[in-house]
C-alpha cells in the first residue's frame, strides 16, 4: 500500500483556504484519488474542543506559550488519531492549516522563539512534514475584506492589521526558504482563476 500524500493549505485570514480545499478535493476525487479533508486546530472531537478554547474571545489575556501548547496538544490528537491512520491506508489528506501556521501566527505574530516551535514540532510530529504546502497569498486587506461579512470576530480576528502583516511576511519567508515544498498561489485573482490553478496544481502532485 502506497502512503497517501499530505497536503496543507496556508495563508492569512480570508484568502480562500476553505474554498480552495474544496476545489482540490473535487479535482482529486474526480481523478479517483481517495481524499480526507480536515482542519487545524481541530479535526477530532477533542481537538475541536481545544479549538473552541483557542478561538473564544475572553477577558483574561492568553499567554503566548499557553496558546502554543494548546495548538500542539490539538495537533498531537489530530495527527495520531486521524491524519496518520488515513495516510497509512493510502488516503490523501488535505489539511486547512498545519504547523506552518504555528510558525506564522505564534512565531511571526506573537513573537514566540522559532526554536521553541521547532522543539515541539519534533516532539509531536517526529519526521512527518507535509509533502506539499499551498500558500494562498494576498495582501492582508484583501482577505480581511472577503472575511468581513461573517459572524462576530474570533480571538485571532480581533488582532490589529500589523499582526496579520507579520504573519504574511513569515509565511512568505518560509516559502522562499523551502521552495521544494511550498507552492505560492496568487489569491488576488477571481474565484475561477484561483480554482483553476489549484486544481491543476493538486493533480500534478500525483506524478
Ligand atoms: N491558528 C494559529 O494561530 N496557529 C496554528 O497553528 C493554527 C491556527 C493551525 C483559525 O483558523 C485560527 O487559528 C486562525 C489562525 C489560528 N485565525 N485567524 N485569523 P481558520 O483557518 O479556521 O480561520 P481563518 O484563517 O480565519 O480562515 P477563514 O477566515 O475561514 O479564511 P479562508 O478559509 O482562507 O477563506 P474562505 O472562507 O475560503 O473565503 C473567505 C470569503 O472569500 C468567502 O466568502 C469566499 O467565498 C470568498 N472568496 C474566496 N476566494 C475568493 C476569490 N478568489 N475572490 C473573491 N472572493 C473569494
């Protein structure tokens, strides 16, 4: 049995990750590939409960280390109970955010030292890294404008523009450092243009 591919979707708020993960799922399914779509933080009942803890706005300020540890606690549960069993049975896993988001949000955004994130990454994941990471890239303002009409902002969405700018910078820097894994897609185009690129990109991962 060939192990499935692990593909992650990243980017700042509202760039179209959830929309494009569905495009990717449909393209792969029509090519006969078995696909599991999941997300972080979350993906199992317990990890979804941790997501709720992380996203709920609260009066108490949240220490960046608490946030970091909760992200990796959710990830350990998700990875071992859901992602790894799927990959082992040959299923492709499409995940809406993964550890690159931790480097971008907790590292770039909150200022947690990257070495601390790398330590936890190794502890929780061992050698597992995504086979491909699709970075949907657009100016922060573009994503915010697209996401604006939704429900009340969660704890992350309440942050200022500079926070999201640091996150975008961090993603772009990581993509430049790891060009073999990262695929940058310009997310400013129309829905049809971006979807076309995503479908052709994920289909190319079969070879
Ligand atoms: N977080 C973290 O800090 N550390 C970690 O390690 C992890 C996560 C894993 C939850 O993530 C939060 O957790 C997140 C980071 C943090 N906080 N923030 N911000 P999330 O992924 O659930 O939340 P999100 O980033 O806010 O996702 P989102 O806002 O749902 O955005 P999206 O999935 O990228 O966008 P979308 O829902 O597909 O599209 C938004 C709207 O734009 C929608 O109406 C679409 O129809 C429209 N759209 C999409 N593409 C286009 C184009 N091309 N043109 C026009 N309109 C479009």
